[in-house]
C-alpha cells in the first residue's frame, strides 16, 4: 500500500515537469546566449553558426533538465525513478515528434538541429540527476 501511494504521489509531482521545463528552457536559453556572447566578444576564435546553435540549445537542455530534476526531487524526496520518468518521456517524445513534423513541412535548418539536440539532452540530464539523487539517499 505504501509503495502504491509513492507511485501516485510521484506521478502527481511529475506533472509539474512541463511548467518547470518552460522556466528551465527560458533560463537555459539565457545562459546559452550569454555563453555565445562571451565566446564571440571575448574569445580569439568566434564560433561558427552551427556550433553556436548547438551550444546554445545544449545549454538550454542542460539547464532545463537539471532544474526540473532538482525541483521535483525537492518537492517529493521519496520519489520512484521509473514513475518520475513517465510524463517527462512522453512530453519530450511529443516535442521531438512535433519538431520533426515541422521540419518536414518547412525544411530542415539549423534551428531544427538545435531542437533535436536540446530535447534528448533535457531528458538525459533529468534522468541522470534524479538517478544521482536516488543513489545518494
């Protein structure tokens, strides 16, 4: 009975993934743009366009995944990892599907490449951060 309750609470807490993802992506996009600004104005070697887009979207995915995992693990400390991954995996899968369908309709460009980098990075960092929290507790 206690484990069933933990699964239900974990599923309910993981519903906060989408709003946290939006705030995390916003913070990550700002972080990525600051990194690009620093690299272009203070570095001897400015980044090319495709590397700049990959770096900016990687930063956005990293910050978003870490932020979501951090907040979710603070909301409910006794979460079950597999249950906490169900809703985020569905959200990221839908995002990738929509990115690919948009690219087929409007053409593949560098922004598509950035989105394809950002979504799996978000899920991977979310998973590894939650897994580390489970191992440490």
